[in-house]
């Protein structure tokens, strides 16, 4: 929703400031954007959540403006890696903080129990 509002309010299809304004705006609303706080900008010593997005595939062509594409064309299927507070939690589209086999086993157990 925020990206659509940014597009309307700025008149910029790329909504270039969307990401920066979203991060800083959220920190500002929480009262955590002061110089010594831990969020609100990318700086040494602050917590950062980063997402790597692959937008170079055939499904995203033609691409004239990478920022616009990121905002308007990329989806969750394009996310490759994610870091939360500096810790990598998704690597090459695999969640690193879950035991997939144990989760699958538990889901099957619940499926049988419910059936």
C-alpha cells in the first residue's frame, strides 16, 4: 500500500524515495530516528534489515528503470536473500532459521491427526 501511495503522492512511477522514506518514516513514528538510535538509516552500529532481489530474469523484461521495476514489478518470488538485524535469515531462497525436515514432519503429523 505504501508504494502505491508514494506513486500517487509524488507522481513518480518509480517512487524513488519509497524505500528510504519507509524506513526513516517508520523509525520516526516509533521515536527511534534520533542520531543515537539503532534504526532509521544504514549506518555502522545500527540494526539493518536488507533484502536482495533478483530482477534480471526474463519474466521482468523489458526493464527501463530498475527502481520502478523493484517497486512495481518484483514480487516475493524474486527475493533471494534477507538479513534481519545483520543476521542472514534467507540464503538463496532458503530460510536458514528453520529446520525444514522437522517442520515438514510436524505438518504431516498434524495432517494425520486432523484427518
